[in-house]
């Protein structure tokens, strides 16, 4: 079950709240980018970044020089998946079908080498499944230059909007079309690095990720 | 030209910075969701929401009950477009091709009726072009229930990563495939509201938005 703290409890549109922890995991596993919110000198800063998950821990990484990863104190990590544009009969009820997760907590800087490596693997495999076992792994210098933060998924909320517009009953008689324009992220066929020095085919684990309708025969 | 304040100046990867204001506009016009960062009780909160732009002003809206729109003080609005997954020869150089904008400022609550309406129109038309002139417009009650914030685009930064992986020269000799897996948001054919009481076709301005390869003949 997901927590219901003061921050994660939905005050409005309560029917959009999800409480099953697996919905949080599924959403995080499907998303690619999170938005990390930190407070710097009293003002908010929102930075897009990759992430990875191991069980109930979210991992973030970045350069040891990155300001957003150097701040102490609480963060908010938000992952949003857009599923469609809700076209209502009334301007007021236009909306977006989406799934979003907000995670609150104070991250821990990962220092143990085993966890640091496991986190980098999780982050890389989340972004690019299958790559960790086929590429050159981080050397000591690269590892030292990479800060890893661990954020517990303990305090989190998931909000979901699905389905047709929520027009007022009296508006249903209006002769105005209404519906949803679905949106989706697709992966197009890969573009090989022009600097490739070997004649290598696109690896199977990369080719398999291309959205089926976009695959060339 | 975009500003270069302490917050908008890129400290690292300076080559990713863009300074042309039209790049900010293009990015904002292409994006659909922004992530609004506010500070609530000293801690960050990052909320996904729609937006609209009129010239050099970004408009946000929401319920008058929404906590994220009721806070005073500075905000950070970030819009991120993911263009591809960068698959390098080394784990360290895995990355994302993306365009992202960060806007800093203290929003102004819009109270003048003309600007309030123009903002709602801009936000609706940004999400759903062509809808404002064909749907029922907000009545007095709906207008009163909708808070609109105006944020100047004065202090903003744009960061762009494009192209193949940035592997170290010595890694180019490795027999490892490298390249980019492009990502893209597509619009699928619209789903008509099953509650539609009239036999109406999908409006042309909606049908025209479907990604060409997804159009049914």
C-alpha cells in the first residue's frame, strides 16, 4: 500500500488516487525521465534526469559537480506519463489523461561501492535495457565522478486520470464532439553512430525496443 | 536573447546551452506538460500541469483550491522534451537527447477579466488547438473557480543535447555498437466519447492532429 501522509493525500479529485504500490512500480518502470525538485537558497529548482529503481528505492545519479544533487534536505521526484488529451464539450473540462507519481523524502548519498555499482547498473538498465552487460563499465575515475543518491519510495502518491471527458450532464445535449486524443511515446529505428569503427549490426536488445509499427522489415 | 543569471547559466556541459529566445518559445510551444516546482513549508513540490504562452508570459491554471498555485514566492517551471536514448560504448556516456527549459520567477495572480480569459484561451488552445472556438466557454462560476498565474519568461534557460554518443576517443576502437534510439510522442486516432448524444464526426482540427503514420485512410 502507498502512504497517505499530509503531502501524498489527494485533497481534490480523490478518485484519481491510487493506493496499490505495484501501480507506483509500474509507472516508474515505464517512465524514462523524472523531474527532481530541490530547494536552493530557499527557491525551487526542477531538473529533468534519469533514474533507476531497485525494490523500494529510487536511484538518481549525476556529476559530483551538479548543484541539484549536492543540496541537502528533502526532495520531490515526479514522474509523469501522458496518455491522452481530453477534449470536452466545455473548455472547463479539457484535461489530460495521465499517470503521475510524486515521491517525497531526504535522499541518502550512496557511498558503499557495491550499492553504488548496483545503482548505476539499475539506472543504465532502466534507460537502456541490455546495455550494462555489453558496454565498457565505469572505471575508477568515472565512478568517483558520479554521485548517486538513494531515495526511499516510502512516501509516495500516484494519480491517474483515464477515460472520456467529465462534462457536466447538462452539456451532454450540446452538439459538440467530445473524446480523447491518445498520446504515446514511440521508439523509432535506431541511428547508428557515424563514428562506428566496426561493421556491427544493431544489437538485438536495441532492435527489439523499437515500437512494432515502426520496425522496418 | 535569454538571460544568464546565476541560476540560468549552465555550469557544466556549457555547449548544451542555447541563448536564442526563439528556441525557448519553440520548445514551450511543442511541449504539452510542464513541471511546476514550488516550496511548501520549506520543502519542494513538483506538480505536472498544462500551460499556455502569450508572447513573453507563461500562463498556468488550476483550481483555486490547488495548493501548488496558492503558494507565494518563487517557482521553477521546467518543460522537457525527450528526443532519444543515447547508447554509448561505455556505460558512463549513456545519455538522453533532449530539449529542456527552466523558467524562474515569482508568478502574478491574474485578476483582470480580459487577461484571465486570454490566458484560459491560450492554455486550452495550447493543449487542444482549435477547441476554444468550438466548445462551450467558461461560465462565471467556472471562471471564478479557476486560478490563473502569469510567469514572465524573463529568467529562463534552454538546454539541448543532440547527436551521437560522446564516447571517449580511446573507446571508439571497441567492437561495441553505439548510436541513438530516437523517441517521439505520437497522437493516435481519437476515441469518441461513448456518451456522445449526437452523431458527429471527429472535427477536422482534431483529426489533423493525428500523427500522419497513424491516420487511418
